[in-house]
């Protein structure tokens, strides 16, 4: 692209210089984006380097994971059985209401 013939060398240089000034201004506008784009992978790589291996974590916590799994399975099994029995009423009371009243400290109801 050739400059118009009426512009002198200095004018052409200033026009090109001003056009090249747009790039640093744009880079400065996105400085936080660039900082995050550089910092995030560095932090992630340092964490991955310093973190223990997954097998090490599983080997350390396997009793906790196993007992939690067994507990959750028991809750699901007995919760499903209890839901079938919760529909029955015991002396006009839903299953578990008496226990909740006892735990909450409410006085017992008298049946008239």
C-alpha cells in the first residue's frame, strides 16, 4: 500500500507510527487477561507437580471410602424398607413422630 503522493516522508512515518501505537494500547487493555492466561497454567502445573498421586490418596483413605459406601448402601436399603412401613399408622400416629417428639423435647400427647 503506497502512501498518497501529497504526504511527505515525515507525515507517512507519523501515520505508520500512530497505527503501530494501537497495538500496545490494545495489549494494555487486555493486560489482566494476559496475566491470568500466563498465571493459571503456572499455578496448575505447580499444583500437579506438588500434589500426591491419586493412587496414594486412595491408598490412604480407602477405609473411609469403603465404610462410607457401606453406610450409604445400608441407608438406601433400610430407607426403602422403612418407606413401605411408614404408610402404616400406629395408634393414629405416623411412624417416627413419637421419636421426633421425644428428641424435640415436646411433652407426650395424651389420647382421649
